[in-house]
């Protein structure tokens, strides 16, 4: 057995989390954004600010905020898919960040399914979410309304269908490759 020189360093759990995260970010390993956000939440509960976290990992404040938003605003079903299928899922962390901009959880789920079925790029999803958000009246609180779905905007299914037709040229931008099925978790 050969021997190597090693330095054993005792570090806190926060430092261990940050060290592992930085290693993975530098290697460009696809990191589970939900687990990453949970780690940031733990650090914040121990007194860290989002700016300190961002500085420690060499990312921007908005990067940390975007990951936290995935944990706080993304539908739990989509979060579970990200956790269990982080390398196989057609929904990337960037897709997840875009989905969090849609407050209506039913629309989030439909858009996630659309990304899965049609293999939408992040840019295609971004254009679609921008259009959906511009169709919602100011101050719309649909998911809290007793008359949901909102009577002031088109039915959600019709809205998605009409926006899809407006946003994408069916033949050019929607690949016809078979979709990967998510396994039930």
C-alpha cells in the first residue's frame, strides 16, 4: 500500500456544504437546484445573507435568489421531478427558474408538461412565460379567487393553446423526437 501526504482539516457543516457546492459548480456538474436552495436556506437560517452566500460561491446575488425562488415558488410535483431526475429531466434548473415566474400552479404544471413533451428550450419557455404574464391583468390573484379560473382572462387551457400557436412555428421550433417519460416517483 502506498502512502500519500494529506492534510486533515476540520470544517463546519456550512463550510463543507459550500466547498462541495463550489467543487461541483467549477466542474459544471448539473446540480439539483432544490437541494442547492435548501442548503442556502440552512445557511440563511444560521445568519448568512444571500450576498455572503453568492460571494462565497462566486456567483451573483440574483443566482442565489433564483435558486431560492425555485424552492419557494415552484410546484412540489415539479420539484420532485427535479430531485429524482436531475440528470434525465428535460426540465433544467433554468427551466425551473422560468416556471417560478408563473404564479398559477396549474399553469406551471401545464408548462412543465409542455417542456417535457415538446422539448422546449429555455428561450422558448421564456418567451411563452413572458406572453402569459402579459395576458394577466394587473393585480390578478386568480389562485385566491373564489371564481377561479379567472373570468377576466381566457380559460387557462385556451390561453396556453393560443399562446403556443402565437409563440412557436410548429414545424420549425418544436422537435418531433419522441419524449422521454418521467418515471413515477
